[in-house]
C-alpha cells in the first residue's frame, strides 16, 4: 500500500468509480467497485513511480491528507 492520498468517487459519465492520486500528476484509475478502483490505483501508483524513475523525474514524497471535507 502506498502512502499517497487517493480520492475515490463515482463517475456517471464513465459508469465507474474513479480513484485520483492528486500528488502524482495525471495518476488515476477506475473500477466497477470502490475496492476495484483502489486496487487499480495502487498498481498505477507503482507504475507512475517506476516510469518517473526511468525518466529521471522527481518523485514527490507522500504528504498525507491534502483536502478537507
């Protein structure tokens, strides 16, 4: 499990749950259920970090909770 904040929400347009990772630009996943979206987000986070390393880009440290409801 990563330590990055993941925001989950339902998208009627996509007919799926969306998981966004605000600290990693463009990093998001979807799924038929909240758990599917969360599992897919963990995979995409690992891939995002792997790609950033391969390209020599900076990888932001997880900051924890970013938004307040």
